[in-house]
C-alpha cells in the first residue's frame, strides 16, 4: 500500500488544497465504505487506502514529510507497518464522516438512535382438508417481539433514561488497530447505538422489546395448498427505535384426505370398477373432494389403472383467478374372488369363444429379445 502514490489514491494533484483533499476523501470514503460494499471484498482495501492517504495528506506536517520522500517519512530503514511510521486515524474527521453516513444509511451514524426494521416471523397453521379447500378465516397466535409498554421500548427502568456509552463516548464506533493505521467498527458495548441502559427496565430486562403472542386474523384462500406461505404485512416483530415492523408469514399445514391425493391444483382418486364394467363400458360415479359426486362415462375396453380427467372438479386455484384444478379418476379393475356355478359356466363359455392367449406376444418378445 505504501508504494502507491497517496495523491493518486485520492485522485488529486500534488498541489491540491486541504479543501480539495478533504472533499476527495469524503467522496471516496463513501464510495468504498464497507457498509455500502458488502459484496465487494476489495472495497474495504480501497477504503483503507483512502483513509490512510487522507490521514497523511490532511496533516500538513506529515504531508511535508511524505512530499520529501517515503524514506524521510517512514524513517530510515523502517519497513512500512513495522511501527516506524504508525499513524492514528484522525478521529475528528472520521466521526464527521460517520455523522454524514447517518444521512445516507438511514440514521446509522454516531450517537444516533439506530432504527431497524423488526424481524419477519413465520408461524404455521393447521388446516382441515375441507377448510383449505373452501377457504377459511382463522385466528392464530403468533409469537412476536413487541415494544415493551413499561419503558416504551427504551429498555431503561421507569424514572431513568439511557445514558451516553462510556466506551465510545456516544459515537457508536470504536477504532481497531490494523498494523499501520486504525480502522473503525461499531462499538461492542452499545452495539453502535451510542447509548447504554444503566438501570434495565424490569419488564423487558433492558431489551426494549418483549416476546408476546399476537392474535392475528388470517384469511386462508380457497384451494390453499399444504406449505403455502401467506404474508401478513406489518404483523411480525416490532421495529427498534421507531423502525417499521416486520412481516408475518403464515405457512399452511393441510391435513391429508384418506381418499384424495393432491398434486398441484389437481386431485387424484382411485375408483374401483368391475371387470364387466371395464369390458362393456359403463357410466360410473366418482366422489369429488369438495363433497358430492361427479359422473363419468367409462368406454368399453377400459384398462386397469386408466386415468380419466374431470375438468374443474379439483381445487379452486388459490393464487390466480383462473380455472379450478381437475379431478383425476384412476380406475381399478375388480376381479370377483368367488363365482357361482352359473357364473363359472358363463365365463368358461366366454373363454371358449375368445380362444385367445394373452401372453403370446410377451413370450415371443422374451424369446427374441437380445439382452
Ligand atoms: Zn458504545
Ligand atoms: Zn421495558
């Protein structure tokens, strides 16, 4: 870092005035500040370079030494960062800088109350099969953080107030040594707020918020699926220091039906048919998930496991204003376990009439298959 031209780091001329240097520094520090560049690990390095350049060039004495040559500045033979040329951050300028950051980053400045949005909270709701299908309005208890009424969220006991953090003198930031220069980070004592609670509120133990169950009325749309996420805006945890509340997410857990298997907006139901119905064709009735039945025409020669789609007899589309889903009827051919004598005679006559070998093709294919 020390090999870089400090003027170039700040993008100013060698003859730049203190005002120009200060202006360039503030612009670049904002641009490369780690808080604004969380995705870019190089930004912190640039930020440190800029900070370092400003520390030297903003100090007339150090700037003169730097202009005279790096050797003169660092001291003969002392490698950079080895303690020979330690420079401390110019705190008055840094705090000024962070004060301005408050305007940019939503009040996250020194000694300013840090408002923060409340957390999103997710709760699950158990639904009966029928309620999910038809839609229902239900009340649920959501465990959310709420502002403590006793201290109005300050966390300080009644009759007391928060006081300035002694660790950071209310600035909310602390400097951390990093070899050659000092770097700033949020104060750990006060969490960057700049104030601390001296006598904690008995209601919330100084937290300012309390976990409580909030009764929320939620409208479950007709056709709600299992695992559906319903957002209730602003009903999550309360914000801090006047920040907005988070959202509540209600996740549906729909009870299974013993007969209907759901797939998307469609339902599948197994319907038995006799082998005679399958062979001759028939009109059959199938149950609907919402109650009642639906009729459908089975063609002659229907095979076992064949599926028939009954349009619109599935679930209402919960999300879109579209057509409801379908009901898929899967037929299962039932073979009689016992036959009367007469039935046996009829079937034997049928076998004679058909005189067929249904496995013929299979056995031939097995013989010819090259495996
Ligand atoms: Zn502090
Ligand atoms: Zn309290």
